[in-house]
């Protein structure tokens, strides 16, 4: 069974936040919480020119999620395909998973008091579709697929650049 992931290519991202909007619309997320956050990085010099990079904060769907270990009621599950989900029926809103996540992915929903995070659009994946953020990105900065395949493609590209 593949381990699914979303990879963010900072070289292609222009910070348009279309992925954030697509995520909110697809998952009916209210104004406060953001399951994906595009963050502007400090300007850097590359090849004598200034450049701005953007990073993406979202659930990494870790193979051994610290958020799951921290949850006292076992509300966080890992599917066979590696997608990490929170069972809203079991979540008590204790926020221990928020404190445990090194990526800042889980967030407390101010309306429900429960914790939420990126579901990688499992409802779309289960139908053979890409996650909404990946489908919407106009620059191809987001890629979805098997983690090992994505890493291999990225590594091969890096090796070709170095040669």
C-alpha cells in the first residue's frame, strides 16, 4: 500500500494562496482555521538576485505521528495508506495533539472547540481524484502521490541539476 503525501515545490510557488482557498471551499472551513498555510520566507540572494520563497504548513501525515501518540482518547487514526485523520466523535478538544505536532498542523476550531487538520481530501482520494489544493495550484507547486515516488522524482531532479 502506498504512503500518500503532498509535496510542496518552493521553486514553483508564488504565494498566491489558491491552495488555501481551495482547501477552505472543498472542506467547508470557516474563516478562522486554515488547514494549509502559505508563509512568506525572508528574501534571499541567489545568483546575485533577490528572491522570495514561500513555505507551506500543513499536516505532513507522518508515518509515526506525534499527535497520535499525544492524544489521550485515541481520536487520531492512521489509515493503511498513511493518511492521518482526527475522529471528531472521539476528539475532546484537549489540544494535546496541537502541542505535540512539530509542524503546527492541528488547530483548534473556535466554533466547535475540537481539533482539526488537513485530511488530504480523503473524500476525493477515495474517488481517484487529487486533493483540492493540488488540483487548484496554477503553477504546479503541489504534487500528490506515493511518498517514495515523490522523493525519488525530487532526488533525480536534484541529481540532474548537480551534473
